[in-house]
C-alpha cells in the first residue's frame, strides 16, 4: 500500500513540475512574440554587428535607443578601427521606431564605443557618453567623451572630451571606460554615472550644475567592473557591479554621497560576468507606497544566457526568483520607464546577432504572468 501511495505521489510531483515548466515555456514564447528587433546584423551588409545597448525615456516621452555600430568585426574598442554610435527613437511607447540614425562617426582609424545616457529631469537635456580611441595615433589610450541633446534626441551637439574632468593624469595609460547603459539624476538634482579603471576599481563621477561640468568622486569601489548606480528609497546610493569569475554580482552602498561604502557580494543575483541593468521604480502611480528595484541580467553562473528580470521591495536586501525574458543566449541589457508606466527592456540576443526591445508591465513583472 505504501509503495502504491509513493508511486502516486511521485507521478503527481512529475505532473506538477511538467505543468509549471510548460506554463513557463508558454509565457516565454508568448513574450518573445512581442520582441522588436531594433538593430541586427542583417540590416546593413557593411556592418559586422551591433552591440552594447543603451536606452532612455526623454522628457517628452520619446524612447531613445543607442548602440555601437561595429563595422569591421564585433570586437571591442581597442581592436576595432571603425565603430560608430547609432540610434533609433519611438514616439508611441515602443510600438514603432524611426530609421537608424548615425550620431557619432569618426574617420577610419578612430572609434567610439559603449554608449550610455542620462536624462536631466530639470532641463530635459539628454547626455550621451561614450569611450573613444584613435587606433592609428594613440593605440590603447582611452578618452571619455560626451554629446548632448536639448530636443529629446532629435539632434546632438559636437563631442566634448571630459577625460580631464572625470579621470586622473596618472590614469592616462590605464584601461578605463564609462560603463555602457545609463546613469541617473538623483532626487537632489545630481547627475551621476559610473567609470571603471580596471587597475584602480570602479568610481563615480557627477555633475552638480546640470552637466556644465563633471568631476570624479575619488573613492574606489572594489571589486567592480562594469557597474550601475541606483538611488534607494532613503536617498542612499547603491552600485551594482559585475565582477569577473565571482559568478554573482557585487553591491556597494553609500549613505554619504559616495565618500564611504559598504560592499558585499549578493549571491541572490548570480551572474556569468556580464553587464546588467538596475533601475528604481516609484510604485506610487499604481497606488502602492513602495519603491521597487528592478534588476535584469543573464541569470546564469556560466553562460551569457537566460535573461531574467527580478524585483525587490526592500532596497535590494531580498529579490524574488524572477521571470525569464529569454532563456537563450542573451547578454548586455538596459531598462527604462516608459511614459505609460511600463518598462522598456533593450537587450543583446543570440550571440550578438540581434538587439531587441520588449515592453513589460509592472503587473507582469511583480504579479502573475499574463499572456
């Protein structure tokens, strides 16, 4: 009798697990049908690949997406003599998108890479940062540059070199770069972003004058590779960092505007060593008096795969199990809050062959998934 009961119990467990798996697969397949390919290597026969997504919502509600256009190969800045920054925009919450437009393009031998953006919520200006190298005359020397738009991404200024403002003279030959993706505008009005010096750790740089000038916060965050900053509900700053070979994210929290930091690994957020994305979402518009952190990354310890979004209602102390956006090969990602309250997620897919946008509702992220 016990054997019969045990067999029935086993069968029931298998059926339940199969049901859960089938439901998850169905939800993922339904979601993948909503992916919009913004940049892929079939769009231009002269371009090897598009990589490193950045996305921001302009003050008028337009969505601005930017990315590397890597012409000769898919390799990074120091190995490629022709990388441009291109963009597309949407004026209807991501339903339709403009044609591809080039916004940073240097002569052959000079490259721009790793776009990131900050919206100044006071002025409406958008700052787009990138890393620059002249591979002909100054191979392996990294410069840090910026362009600005005052019309919601329709036109952009000439590049401004901010290397001397946010770096140190003794770093001139170091491997350093502004993290791709995005920075933030804090509630106190500070524009802030992350810079990585591989030899000296991650750092923050900021502007207190709406982007007229920038300066380095000279407190290194270690360990820390590509990093993202977010403001917590009490005004503290949290930096979430990639750390190679750790198989999880590293978190740094400062209560004194970056002068001192408490740092710890977060094993809830496993990671294969890849750039990720984190944003803060005010749930007040949904009638909930909470701030929600959203985190998206390749949710794996070994491979860049299984792009997943997770949420936290306690400033990142605990995270839910997450929902799979795409279980296949997936790498860098970035998020933005759309004017209708949804989340726009922009990520690399299928070994960098495609870069897709998908719109997610907060109900879907934090509640029961709905097709």
